[in-house]
């Protein structure tokens, strides 16, 4: 059976395109975007309007988008409407047009084509697809950092154990982007095959120099995988300009999508090399023959990494979330987020807290990690949670023992002040 026949045969119900259009319009109507398209990062009224698009309540200050992003109502509604429509007729709802439409929104946020994107359940799945799909042999070396999340660490370690590859790490420098390129270069040997790095690290929100690292990877003919769990949806991305082969992210963090959604970018050229290990309906590209020839070919897009039945309403919700971000403008989101990050970092500096994130504005994001002398991070997290109703995340990665604050579009400068008030109180406790 041909892949396109598989799609044609899937019953097209309650057009996903229409659902997305309605969802995006609802957001656009409620939100008054200035005609210039540019929003002042400190326009409190505008960002309050944005916050009102979320059911997220004010019982606590939510500062953990790095762990899980809240979804706007428009996304939740899109999921529910699609699920209701599908359940009325008991259909999966998977259609080629819908799949492509949502991937085109993702492509606008990432700077790539729909055909270079696969749906996954999370960053961890994307990282596993790349790690296990690369043709690596015993003794081949992978370079990564000590500030990675387990989701982009354990797969490489498991492959080290199983296949004898060698995982080498460096601790990111907070001094300069250039120093990080130098640290990678110092680890290169004739056996180096892969660089696996976060765009924005989960530990300190540091922005690693993707382009310069890409140039190094190209010069040494290395596979270049980027963990984008902490960047897509937080800031504009032009993945092509980095020269990376693959980039994985989660829909449920900065993209504000339903939980259990993710995206994997694999360049068309890399798709020929990164072999799908889980294969089934949707991965195939043409006819197959189980009996006489055993012939099978993958599809000629990144959809080759998808397989089997998935929860279509969740991806419709992801599309609505991405359109919500695109409607506000990802540049506007980033200017707002980054300005809050700068304000928090400077406030913490003034208080005398130890900021573990880079000080240079070009190298830190809207995730700021810090610690204080008089209280271990876990205690500080408990104190801020109980006494100041702040939802934060402790950072044990890389032995940092700090506290992470994530600031996204539903946060505002009052939230930054709340964190600073809490830390001030903790320092006096
Ligand atoms: C950098 C990074 N990679 C991977 C992950 C894993 O994400 P998920 O659980 O959505 O796969 C996280 C989660 O916080 C992360 O920060």
C-alpha cells in the first residue's frame, strides 16, 4: 500500500485546518497586537492580556516553563474540539493535509521545511531517534556537556554501554562563547563522530554558540545534534543557519502545547543516514513486499521517524499553541522574555546572590539559575514555595546545586520582583 493511499483512506473529519484557523483567530481577536507588529517588552497591559489567554491561575507564581509550559485556552479548546469531533464518529483523524499544516507552523518557528519535521512525544524521544539511528561503531566518540538533561544523556550512555561508543564531556564556560568552542575543539580526536549539545542548557539557560559549533562540526565532518527542549518557543530560531543535522524539542515546554507532544527536525541529507529504528504505518514511502522480495523503502521526508497511531487532537493543540505564539510574534515573545531575564539577573547580582547563568546578555536566556550562601538550593526552593508561593526548579545537573527560574510570555516584571523579594527574605532568614 502506498503511503499516500494510507492518507487518502484516512477519513478527513472536521478539517484540522478549520480548527486551527478558528483557534488562531480567537487568540488574535482577544489580543490587540499593535499595527507595527512590534510590542514593547515592558508594555504591562499587553502582557497582562497575553496572560489572560491562559487558564493558569494566580494561586502561585509559575516559574517552571523549563519543566512544563502552561497552555493557552485556545490550544486546550482545539484539543477538546478535535477530540469531541473524532469521538463522535470514532476516527483517528490523521490526514496528510492536517499533518503538513501543523508542521508548516513549526517550520516557521524553526526555519525549516515541513518535510524535515517529525512528530514525537517529547525531546527525549527525538534524542533517542538520533542517538540510536546514527551509524556509530565501538570506539566512536560523542562530545556533550555536563549541563545536559538526562533526556539527552542517558540515551548516549546506554549506547556507550551497549555498543562501546565513548561519551566525552566538557563543563560549559560562563566566560565566553568562544571558550566553549575551544573546549569542544580540545576534546576532538580522530575518533570523534558526534557533537550532541543543547541550544539553551536546562541547567543555567546558557545559549551555546550554535553557528560557531556548526562550523567546527563541518570542518571535522561530525554529526551535529542539538537538544532544543529549552529554546523553541522561547526565541526565534533559524536552524538551517547552524548547519546542524538534527534538532529535537518538546511541545509541552516553551511551545505551550499539550503534554506528550514533541518535534524532531532532521535535515533531508541527514535523513539518509539517521536510520529509523521504530517503523510502521506512516514511515514507509512506497510499496513493500513481505513475501517475495522483502523490499521496503522509507518515505522521503522526516515522517519516516513516525509510526503507528498517535493522538491527533494533541498535535492539533500543538498547532494552535504554535499559531498563538506566531500571532504574537516570536520576536516579541523573545524581547519580553529576555528583558525579564536581564532584570532578574541584575536584581540577583544586586542582592549578592551567586548567579550561575552567564552574565553576558547575548549568552543568557530567560532562564536564570542562582544560589545563595546561607541556604542549600532544596531548602531555598521549599522556602520560596511555602512562604512566597513561587514554583521554581532545583538544579542538580552538573553539580550546580542552584535554583532555576524560567520566565515566559505569561510572566511579567512583577513576577521578577516577587522572586527578588523572596530571595531577599531567604538571605535574611
Ligand atoms: C535540555 C533538555 N533536554 C531534554 C529534556 C527532556 O524533555 P522531555 O521530558 O520533554 O523529553 C529536558 C527537560 O526538561 C531538557 O531541559
